[in-house]
C-alpha cells in the first residue's frame, strides 16, 4: 500500500480553501480534520485520504454519495 503525504499531520495547512485546525480522528483509510472555511465563515470537517490508489478514491466517492443521502440531526451534511 502506498501512502501519500496526506498520512502526515496536516494541522496548520490550507487545502482547497479549508484551514486545517486540528485532527478529529484517524483510521486506516483517512484522517478527519476540524477545519475552518473562511470565505463562508463556517467550521467544517475535512476527510483526507491516506492512499493514492484509484480503488480508495472510488470507495470514498461511494461512501460520500451514500452519506449525502442521509438526513438526521446527528449526521453532518456532506458538501
């Protein structure tokens, strides 16, 4: 398995307009960061994949689509 630089601690970095503030959790596939989106003045969670393989990206996209369909007060909205 080939890990990318995403596996490193990215706290303090800005990715795609999101300022990564702190690590919220990590697993085998990705790390989730608490982040701030200054242009919309809101706090968000950003999930950074650890792997470069296309299969990991496909799995992540499938997961994101499934989660985006869920609506519950205890589930964050996926953007």
